[in-house]
């Protein structure tokens, strides 16, 4: 036999920690990227401001003193590269390299812009220096171009420079997240552990738990109702079984003690037989009802002709009807329903049997079977004693009788209509009652449409299980 393995419950603490870590990771990465962009943008802005200001100073000095000023400032600031470019792009002066080794600069964007607009700038990687550079160019009075440049960190370099700081911060945040998760878990679980499960709606707890507590309260009430119903059922079963057994035992004891005249033996035997038959019927009904409750009936469905089935049932009830001179008639049309034949038989039989059992002598039982707009229907009408309106809902309860003494005289067990109700639920059907004292009873079983196909079997069974 295969062992069922219990699933290990998931830790709320671990789930909260994972959630916090995921949020922290996403937030941290976004923060890292945004911070790198901001620092890069800030550094670039500062560099541009400083370099432009420096370029203007040099421009003013050259315009006043001439190009000789450039040679005087050689090696003054090794971080800033200063270049003088002629209109044709020839390099006249460069603070970093020999002019003869430099190529023509006429194609540089900052130079082109300075010649056209008086100033120009560009950011690119310098082949000469091998670094990312910021270039700023100004047009001089003599028609040449002054260009200053300084190396700068690119975005990747800025991000790498931040990595040690961000790594340390990440470790601190992970530790903080773990501590917060543990604290938050204890804080969240504390009111849950203190829940009063016997009275769920009396708890003052998170609003999100209200649907769960409402469902628990409903289940508690249903369990209580089922428990009460079982107690009542057990009491009723004990009483119903005890009554015929007591009668049988009493009649048998009288006969055993020789207190019965020979001429009365057939009378006593008849009474014992009737009580025994009543006991057998009661036990059979209890077994049927238990099977329906446990859904242990055969679930193999088939196409059943309700008209033919009802005709067979009326034929089986004919002797019982003949004893009371009751006329039974069947009208309607053949109609096929996809269901469990055994249960459909018991449903229709119990309704028809009640119509005979609780009818008046020389009465009538009319059965109609056919199709309606809502689907197949079986309707049974009688001219019997009738049922008061206040009892219509309760007649489907187990062992419920409108008139117990009257019912016992007619041999009722009080379970017939309960079997009808359970069978209807199993097939998704509805049972209706129209009755009043003195004008008979009409019980209808309305089956759903489109149920004549095996495709609906699984869906119906799932609905019943639900």
C-alpha cells in the first residue's frame, strides 16, 4: 500500500522574507541605476561648467596677448588639454602632443560648430589619449579655434566606482530585511493565533480575514446543523425501529405463552407479518437514504425513457391501488432523460406510492410525463387527504409526517419523500408541491434541459460534490 506523504507546510516567515528580499532587490537595482545616472549627469554638468569657464579665460587671454600665451601656459594644468586649430583644420598648438603627429581636425564636430556658431562641444572617446573626453571649442578673434578638453568618467566607470559602497549598503539592507521579516511575521501571526475558532465572527482581526471567518462561521453552523440532524435521525430511527419490534415481540410473547385461542392465531400472525413488513420497508428506506447521503449509488448513467419507466411503476402499484379501489392513469408522451435508472425509479415510485397510500378509497391518481420548456417533467396528482401549506417545506425531511398516527395506519416510514429530494439533488432536478386539505396533492419533478447526453455526467457529479 502506497504511503501518503504529508506536504511540508510553507513558512509564513520565509514567504515574507522572500517577498521583502525580492522587493528589496528590485528597489536596490533601480536605486543603483538611478544613482549612477544622477552622479554621471552631475559630474558631467560640473565638468562642463568648469571647462567652459576655463576656455573663456584662455580665449580672453589669447585675444589680448596673442597665440604666444599658449606657449607660456604649457604644463600649467596637465588635466586640461588645450588645442589651437586653424580654419582649415590644421593643428597649430596642442598641450599634450606634438602638432606634427596630429591629423587634421576639420571634421571634429566641436570645431565645425565653433567655426559656424562661435562655440561647440562634443563627448567622445579620444583615440589619441584613449579615454572618454569632453571637448569645448571657441572661435578666436584671429579666426582660429581654441579647443579645451578634459577626460571624464563614463556611466560604467561611475557605476563601478559606486559598487563597493552599494555592496556594503546591500548587505546592511539584507540583514535589516531579515530582522523586519521576523518582526513583521510575529506581529501578523499573533492575532491569528489568538482567534476564537468556535465564534469566528466575534474576533477583532484584519479585514482581509473576514471572508475566511465568515466561511468558518458558516461551516460551524452547518456542522452543528448536521450534528443535530444526526442526533434527531438516530432518535427517530430508534423510535421507528422500536415500534414494530415491540409489536412483533409482544404478539409473539402472547402466542408463546398460549394466551391466544387457535381461532385468533391467523389474526395475530397477520399483525406480526404486517409489522415485520413495515420493519423491512423501514430498513430498506434507511439503507437507500444512507447510500444517497454517501453518494455510494451507481453513478453510471444511461438514457431512460421516463414514460416507460412510469408505466412499469404504475403496473407494480396496481395491486396496492386495487385494494383501495383507486384508479390510476398515465398520460403524456415518451421523453428520454440521461440519469441513474435505479434512482429515477425510486423517486417516481415513492411519489406514486404516496399518492396511493394517502388517497381516499375510490380515489384517482393521475400521472403525466412529458417535455416542458424547462425540460422533462413527471407530475403526480391525487384526490387524497391533502397537505396543509405550512407543512409543504417539511414533508421532505426524514421521518417527518403531517399526521403521524394516520401515517402509521397507512404504513408510511417517513423517508419516501426524503429519498425523492436526495435523488432530485443528484440529478439537478427540482421538486414542487401543490396541495391543500380536502383537495388532494400534486407533486412535480422538473428535470433540467439538455441532460440527455453523457457529456453532462461529469459536470453534474461535480456540482453535487460541490
